[in-house]
């Protein structure tokens, strides 16, 4: 119980930029440009994140790995843009016509939104580009 109270006290005492920083670097093996990241968060606060994925098949459980990190970024106050690489998907798998790729990208968007909502994330700072 003491440890939980200490952790709660520590979390409540962190500034907004500190908690954002903690969320951004949580569960990462390496952080490149750590000092620059801290300075930028102190100065600007808001930041943008881009993540891309090729819509080559069905999203699966492994998508939760980047989705959890995207959730951390959204909780830290980032504007997140997810890019669907449908041209790349077409070139990887020329068996699929463009109409299928359009529906697949729509399916990806629905699944990713559902995954983020399942882990308690607001979607107002999330955007998709095809």
C-alpha cells in the first residue's frame, strides 16, 4: 500500500511535460535525441507523430504493439496521423484491385480506432491519410 501511495504521489507531482515525456518514452528500448525531446516538450508542449502501415492483409493482434504506443502519444497530447500505404500494398500484392485496397484501408481505420477505444483513448487528435 505504501508503494502505491508513493507512486501515486510521484505521478501527481509530475508536471504536464514530465508526464508527457514519461508516456512518450515508456516501454522504449532506446531514445535518440532525449535532451532535444525534453527541451521541445518544455517549450512547445504540442507535437505531431506520424505512423505508417501498408494495408496488405488483415490487421492482427500484433497491431496492438504500435497501437499501445500511439495511445501513449495521444495521452501525452500529440496529434497523431496514421498513413495508409495503399500504393505500397498494391505494389506488394498486385493481385488486389484498387477497389479492394480502398475497402481494406477503411477496414484498417475502423479496426485501429476500435483498438484505441478499447484501451481508453480519445480519438479527437487522431487523423488518417490514404
